[in-house]
């Protein structure tokens, strides 16, 4: 009585980690987590400082430009090349 069986899947599991391996893995993961936390904090602080420098620089240039122009009118001449009259009245319904 030879019955053919389908393919069998065998799961190979590694043996349970020892207490020392668990402690080492936990401590390494904790170190990585703390380092990531500090890295993100430092990156956010650096980004805020860089954004502040750019905003102060932009404000300083705007202030300097306003002082140079003195909020005066720019005068000039112009010539009409082609004039067009545009009818702005609403079209009457027929």
C-alpha cells in the first residue's frame, strides 16, 4: 500500500536563545533605539537652526531693500501701441 503524498513543508526553527543572548540582544536594541532618538532630536534642532538663519537672512534683505527704495513711486513714460475697447456689458438674451 504505497500512497503518494503531496509535498511536505518542514519548518526549521532555531533553538531558543539562551539568557545571555537575550540580554545582549535587548541591550543592543536599546542602544540603537536611544541613538536613533538622539539623532532625530539633533536633526530637528539643526533643521530649526538652519530655517531660522534663512528666515533672518530673508528678513534682513527685505529690510535693506525697503530702506534703499524708500517706498517711493517709480515714474516713467509709456506709449499706447494699440488700443482695444472691450465690451463689458452682459449680453442680452434673445
